[in-house]
């Protein structure tokens, strides 16, 4: 028995504390003190690091919807492109895995009756992981606080699955808890251990009572699937805000196109999201002295000289360039900045709606005061006004009088009366403001809600269950989602979590009863019961060195016996 377990124990102790040899380790039966005060502090720090690193990993994995925004934010700050979001995810996952392995090693060592000693290198690793989790969480909370709303939204989809996983973990944890509970000599320690465990367990059992998800609803009450608006076209398939991007979005089956419009210095509306041309064009090469000049201060002839697609092939912001054909890459490499008229022509030809944000030119711009009229005139000559979601809020009343067929769209919430007074038919809101109650309230008065920018299937599912009419997205694959990821009735969900809790409780009771029987000499396997002169007793694991010392002692006794008898005979 000892020989079989010794290599396993040596491996555990070696990985955890670099104690590869038997004499380096000390035994500690379950229920006894497992480590010194210093090592106890290390264990507490390990558990704390596990909790914080798991929180950050979950937070950052759910923020995947906005990785592209995060990378562009860093581009504007640092001046060069790099996929920092993926690097952060990989580092967080690696450190979390490392901490999990240390916890598993600690639990296994305790189960094998070994005193814990954490090697100094692991202690440094725990400190580094803890510092990373705390600092990364603090920095992101400061510069990207809206992602905490994303985290809360994600719980509306993932909480039922997290609940099942948490209950499973606590059920498995009951085995070492029961083992130590019945072998503790002090009643106070038993009460503390069992009290903490049961408090966490029962709290976890009752968590579903506080859960909410719009996807937990009565059968047959789910509304229609939200339509898709291509965010700046199809930026995963082609360079954003180019004709190739808009054409790709139409081919992918979107119902509308979303873009941003700037007025050039000579009065031509063209498509550009940023204030400058630096990020999505080669302005540094063509106009090196005007890299940071506002895009609105360029003439249309200057803008037409710029390449708007080569950057996409070089930086590959979504990791999709490798899936493009050589013809597609060649087409992308030669894209230019399109005018608003060209985009409207695409929408008109394909019967798509258009949603665009119109930026007012800066002070001193020759068309600062009449940029709205220029844009309206362009709409009237290139597309039916009813296909345009008019988002600009400036002079909305005058615009409504000039062209009442435009679908007036607001970029923020307001009272129903105020929205109706401004003839608002659509709200264009960030997904973090998603609320089933608010969306239902607006839809009851025929005001639809479009959410931006929704890229992940879980977020699209939540928008669907919340009643959103449409979503703006980079991800054309959302069209292949035919049902929300979590869609159950309240009765089905209640059965799921109640059954999970009951099965878990039954297993935990059985585990505690098993350990209670075993500690009183009731064994269920052969070879575990031995007889002494004083009666039966339970034999625990024996180390290889203990077996060897007993065997060697018997051998020495047998070797001495013949010589002793010979001496007596001679006398």
C-alpha cells in the first residue's frame, strides 16, 4: 500500500514544494494542523488569488464583444496596432490555470496526509498573479467601466450554468470536508469548518431565487428575431467603411447599413468614423504633414488620393484575413474612402435601410452652418427618404418639416411624450442600456429599439429575448442563430435548479454518512480491517519508509537469533 502511494505523494510534494525526497516531508493526518502559520497564510493567499483571478478571467472573457474597441483605444493611446485584448486574455487564462493547479496539488497533499509547504517560487508566482488580477481589474474599471454592465448582463445568460457548476464543485468539496470533520479532535474546529461550508452551500442553493433573465419566459411569448445592421459594413470581412465592406454586408444578408459621415472642406459628404484619417488610410504617406489634421479639413479630391484598405491586410484586426481569397485581398488592398452618395446607391439598389451618424464640421469650416441641407439634398437624389434612419439631433424639428418621411432616430432615452413630440420612431442605444421593461414600454407606442454594437451570440440572444427590433453588429454570423442560447419557461428552470440542489444535497449526505461509518470501523473494501491483540483497528496509509523499517527490523531479528542460540548451547 505504501509503495503504491509513495511515487504519487513524491510527485505532489515535488510539484508543490520541491520536496521530492521522503525525509524532506512531514506527515499530517486529516483533522490535524496541516501547516505552519506562515504556510497557512500562503494557503489563504492562494485561495484569495484564485477568487480574484477567476473573477477577472470571467470579466475579461465576457468583454470579448468589445475587444475591437479596446484594441483601437490602445492604438490611439500608443500610436501602433497590437491585439492587446487577446494578449490579456491569454495571460489571464494562463495565470488562472497555474493557480488552479496549485490548489489541486494542495488538496491532494492534504488527502494524502502531508503537511503543506509551498516552494518560494510558487509564492512569488501567487504574488505576481494577485498583482496582475488586482491591477488589471483596477485599470479596466477606471478606463473602461462600462464593461461591468456587460458583466452583469452576461449573468442573465450564464448564471444558470454557473449555478450548476458551483453546486458540482461544492459537492466534490464535501469529500475532503467530511474527512477532516470526522477526524478533528476539537469540537470548535468542527463547528467552524462545517458552519462555513454549509453557509456557502445553502447560499449557493438559494442563488436561483435572485436570478433574472428575459429568456426565462412563458412559452410562445418570444418576439421576432432582431434584424442586423452592418456596423460600418462588414468589418470582419473587408476594410470598414469601404464599398467592399458594404457590399459584403449586403451579400451576408443584413437588413441595413450603419456608417458615419463627415463633410469635406469643399462640401462633399463622405464616409469616415474617426476625427482624423490616420487609422484607416495611408495619410501619413500621402500627406505626412497632415496626419493629425481633422478629416473634415481635407478636400474631396485629397481624400480620393488615399488608400483605405491596405491597413486591414497589414493589421488583420479580426483575424479574418487568412480566410480571404487572393482576389478578395487584391480588392481590399485597393479600396478608397467612399462618398455618402455611393453608400446610399448601394442601399437603394439592394433595398436596405441606412443609419448614419453625421458629424458637424469644426469651427471655421465653410459648410459648418449648412451641412444638414447638403446631406438632405444628397438623400433626396440617391435614395428614398423612408429608408434612412435620421440620427443627427441638431435642428430635428426643421429636418422633420423638410422631409417627414425620414425615420427620426434618437441616440438616447427620454420620456415617451418627449419622443413622440419629436416624431421619434427608433431609438439607437448602446447594448449596456438593454432592459426588457424599457424596450417593452417603447414598443408599446411603436418606437423600435436598435442596440449597438452586438457581436457575441450570448449578447444577441439577450437582445432577442429583451425585444430589440435590430442590432448593429460586426459579426455577420449572427444571422445563423435561430433560437436564443438560453430559452426556457419558468417551470422548466425551476425544475432544473431544484433537481440540481436535491441531487447535490443527497450526494453530500451520503458522503458524510460514508465517512461517519468508516471512522467507526465500517469498511467497504477488503484488506482495510486488521486484528490486534487489543481488537480491530483501522489501518491508515503507511509510507514506504515505514514498511521498510518494519521489514528490516524483522530481518535483523531473524539474523541474530541463530547466533544467540549457538552461544547458549556452547555455554
